[in-house]
C-alpha cells in the first residue's frame, strides 16, 4: 500500500504543476501590452480539467486509500 500512496502523491504533484503552468501562462498573457486570447488545445483542456478535479478531490477527501 505504501507504493500506491506514493503514486497518488506523485499524481497530485503533477496536477499542481499542470495547473500552475496554465495559471502562469494566463497571468503572463494578461500582463502583456496587448493581451491576446489564450488558446488551449482539446488535449490541454482535458488534462487541465482532470488536474483541477483531482486536486479538489484530494483536498476534500485526503490522501487515504
């Protein structure tokens, strides 16, 4: 069970990095002189949605198995 907890924590960490990357790119785009529309591919949107939902699930339920 110890390895499963490590995998869950690793996925949580990757989800935080993914959301952080998209947030950082969004903030950079807003701070430009002439901001443009942020374009995300369908794949990016799916991974971002899964990342946000996984982070929220971990926050509300915890790391227990």
